[in-house]
C-alpha cells in the first residue's frame, strides 16, 4: 500500500525537518559527501531555492526536493539544477521521490523555465525525461551521470555551473553566527 502524503511548498517551520530528512536519506549513501543539508541551507540563505518542496504525511515532513538556478557558459538563461532530493529511509521506494520530482518539474514549467539538469543515476532520471546531453557538460562530473531536460526544445551548449551553495560543507562560518 502506498503511503498517503501530500506535496507542498516548504515553509519556515519545515527548515529543521528538511535538514533531518536530508541527513537521514543520505546517511548510508556511499557516493555522498554528507553535505547535502549544508547545500540546502546555503541555497536558502542565498535566496536561491527557486522551488523547494516537501512531502508531508500525518503532519510530518518525510521528503524534500530543491531546485536552484544554474549558469551555462553560453549565456542561456532560465535553466535550473535539481537536487538534492531526499526521502526518509523508511519511506523510500514508495513513490514519494517521484512525486516530488514531478511536482517540482511542473512548477519550473509553470515559471517558464527553459530546462533542468542534475547529477544522478541515469536509469532513474530517464523515467522523467532526463538524458545525457553531449552539448552540456559539468566539469569534474562523468558525462554519464550528468543529465538534462529541455522544456522548450532548445539545448544550450556549454559548461553548467551549479549555484555556489553546492560547495557548502558546513565548515564555513555563517554571517550572524558570532
């Protein structure tokens, strides 16, 4: 039986729950540097969370997805990066991540975004229409795990740079943390 959950925009009261879900979701993932919660915090602090959705069940946040602007070296505007996406371990593989991804992509389209890209498992993200796009590269990332999807049929050509927040590792001092 699928869990009964809703997907909605994050609110300020969700911040600590999002962090907890993110930490739990990536805790056992070997390919993770375990900095995802810091990335989300940095994106939020920089007002770069263009779309930030939570999955909620019985008043509890059980999943989260973030979309933030990316820069493309050819100057193409309106592209976004997907990630991180996380679901509490006890609710994984039950359609929650898929619902978050679908809703997030729908919101980007409603905002007239031109496309979205990500670093992730190709076999999973191809289900949503993402694919390897030779015209776009993300330096330091193997091309087979860098995927993109154009919403308007046009594929930019160049190097994609994710928001500076993706470098966050929780080590830097935050303004106001005196």
